[in-house]
C-alpha cells in the first residue's frame, strides 16, 4: 500500500509540475528522483529498478509518447541467471507519414544497486552521473520533439535496462525492434551528461569506424561548439549501448562535453564521486547551467539526421565487438 500511495503521489506531482517547469527544472527533478536512496541504486531485479521504470513510464505518458502495444511502455526481456524479467521503457513519436525509418534514442536507467563490502557504511550505488542524468536528458529530448511538428521519421525513446551487466536491454531491442533494424537511421545515446557548467567543446564517441563525425562537427560548429575529442576516448568504443547498434551496422553516437568553458578557457573538472561507487551521487559541485545547451546540441544533430537520413554508415564493425 505504501508503494502504491507513493506512486500515485508521484503521478500527481509530475502532472502538476510539468505545467510550469523549465527544461533544467525537469532535468533536476528526474535526476534527483532516479539517483535517490529510495531507489537503492536501481540494481537488476530490484524494487528500485521497478520504481525507476514506473517513473519513466509516467514521464512518457505525461509527455504524450505512444506506448509500444497501445497501453504499456514496457518491453520485458530475460537476462541470464535471474528469474525476474527486466524491462526497457519504450515510447514512440510516430512520423508524419507512414514509414519504417526511425531514429532511436537510448539512455540506460539501471545502476549497480546495493553492494555490501566489509567496513563500508554507504552501500547504495546511486548512479547519478551513470546514468540518472542521461535518462533525464532523454526524457527532456522526448518532450521537445513531442511539442514540435510531427517528424519526418519515427522517433523511438528507450530507457534501457541491464546495461551495466552486459547491455542486455539494448541487445534485446536490436533483436526485437519496433521498426526494422535495417531502417534505423541512427542511434542517439545519452550516457552521462554535462553538469559542469556551460561548455563549448565536446567529445564524440565513437570517432573511428564510422563516417558521420564530419556531419556532427558541421552542425555543432554552427552552434559555437568545437570537437576536442581526446585519443583515449577510443577505449570507450564498447562501453555504451551504442556498441550494440554499431556491431549490427547501425550508426550510433554518444556526446560528452569537455573542459573548455564558454570563451575558450580550460577549466578543471569538479570533484565528482567516482562512477560505479556509492560516491556517484548528486553533490554541491554540480553546475546545471550547461544542461540546456547540451540538450540543444543533441537535438540539432538529431534534427540534421532526420532531414538527411541517407549516406551514413559504420565502416568497421570489428571496433565495437
């Protein structure tokens, strides 16, 4: 009963808050809830991951995304060595005219849950940077698209589960897509997001094995952004849900912001807690002022590929295995 009352309260608060909130207000609200102790780190098979899925489902419904089966937004799937199914949360904005082509937006909403170690008091791995903020960004991207004109191609928004333990959610969707895999234009992935203040440089991942980085750079430059991707980023090629799509020959990317403040000055990264640890929590070092710019960058690039869906490809799938 307690959980039901809490969920009803959550729905009512979501609907009323949405009437007056700004993009950053909403982004914060999503992040604080998803990274809260109440969700106990959103580990596989936990009550916390179920609460997170319900929360995302409420957001999708409030925004007006179409459920995958007419009612539910949940795409259930099994994972090894676990009795309980996990669930991707999937919402759709259908194209203005009938087409099988789609852009797929992803952000994993699982974290590592509760991991108890001798002598450790805080055992909840809240997963704020990884990846409550990515989910928050994707939800707000969905809201922007739903408030605009009908897109030329279908838009699919997926909060993927079980990414941390093997990218099972994105893999399941790739094998069971709503629109054919071969007709996916690009996968736009949110894993981490800018909470370090206004920036002008970004890292694109991957930078190898694909042929569309120049297009991303051209769009970004018009908004005053500069690609400053360091060489070490190549080790991230298999670390995101993007690798699921890239292995299948579907273009995909993730964007991080760098350490160049507006105006070009290099700044030090704030002291955030390490990801995959109980220290990955929202703290007073976070600066939310660059959130909207980062969302707008993602949207401008997505808009470009909506208008120019052809001629991009994965050139070396082996890099993503």
